[in-house]
C-alpha cells in the first residue's frame, strides 16, 4: 500500500507517519520510493522491505523523538531532493497482515488498560481525598451582628451629673453668686419657679463719695458737721452702703473714726429708702464729735453695711 506524502508534511511530522489501514507507526524515510519506479507487488522483496520497517511493538523511537528539538532538521535522501515521494507499504500476505494488526490491537488494548488503570487510580485518589475532606469537621460559622454601642446613655448621665453639681454649687453660694451679673439672670429664673427671693445687687466699688467737707457745728460746741455727696455709678440699683469717716494726724495715722449705717445718715425724704438709684447724687449731712486739734486731715470711705458683712 502506498501513500503520497510531501516533503513539507514529513518535515512537520519529523518523518513519522501512521498507516491508515493497520494504524502502524513507522518512519517514512525508510520507505521512500520514486513514483516512476516499478513497485513490485506480492514479491518476497516486499516482505523483506516490510521487515525493515520499525517494529510495531517497538515505540522507543517515538520516545526519542519527544526528546528532539521543537524544530528538528528533517533528513532527506541525497538522491531525491525536493521531490514528491510515495510512502509505500507493500501488501503482505494474509498471514503477515494479521500479525501486525493483532500486535497493534494488543498494543492498543494495553494502552487502554493502562489508561483505565490510571483513571481508576485517579478516581481512587479523588475518592480518598473526598472522604478525607468529608471527615474534616469544620467549626460552625457564627455570625455575630455587632451593634455599635450608643453613647446617648453616657451623655445623658454626664449631663445630669453636671447639672446636679452646678445646682449644688449654685445653692451653696447663692448669696454670693446671685449678686454677680453673669449669674443673676439664671438665679432670677430659678427663683421665679422655686419661689425664692434674690438678694439685691451690691457693688460698693461703684459707689463714690464726693465733695466731702467737714466744718464746725453751728449749734453744738465741740461738734462737727460733715457734708458729702454719694453717687451710684453702677448700672443697677443697689442698697445704700455704709460710710466711714476717718480723721488723721500729720503723720497720716488715724486719730478718730466714725462708721455710719444707712439709718444713721438718711434723713427727710430718704428716711425710708433702702435702694440707691443709679447715677443720682445723694446729699448727706453727718454730725460728729470734734476729734481735737491733732486731727488735721480726714477722709470718707464707702464700706459694706453690717448686714452685708454678716453674709460674707
């Protein structure tokens, strides 16, 4: 049996071809014939040439072929370059044809058996792997939904504690803080609800004594009269303050002093007054005992009343 194969095909296949009838693999280089030559049929030479083919059972050359480079240089016959050749396979006798076919079939069956063994081995390994994986006990996955803790309870608690602390301090220092302008409005609102009464605002530093004049009493001997004007410079009304009149010697030391409460110096229309108006001059006239000739100077100071001093 002959096959028509070109040099390009042999070059790509590295000279290896398979018989389409017996599925036998052989090297085409060993069976190249010229198409013009007479191909003897049913001669012993064909058997001889057939015997020169590669043994069907011997595929070691295929293993060697795998080791060759990816692009091997094909071997060409010197006598027939660049020509189309026929790969000839001489018909064998019925006996000789059965032998290689049987060998090929046996070889093929062997390959199938080996492939089946490999598949069985792989299936067994896969089964063992699946069994091992099935025997692995996985910890159950627990999903815990994390709730972000709210800060509102803490904020409310801190706010209440702060308000309680402020209320305690405000109650303890009621008489002092209620007289200060920044806090008085808050105290006024609280007293409106609680029914308490705010003490009047007091700022004696805003009360000034002006035009102080000391003269002899026109009717009483060894007595003096001190005339003065006091004025409230604060922007709020406040109780009348206490007054202190001091006499000094030539060394600046006090030789005599006299303190006056509002009831002592308020006369006439101011007798029942308790609150000093804002920016309104108040004329005063005070009678005192003459301190003697050692008193050469005097001064009048604004001081808290006894009631105000007792609250401190």
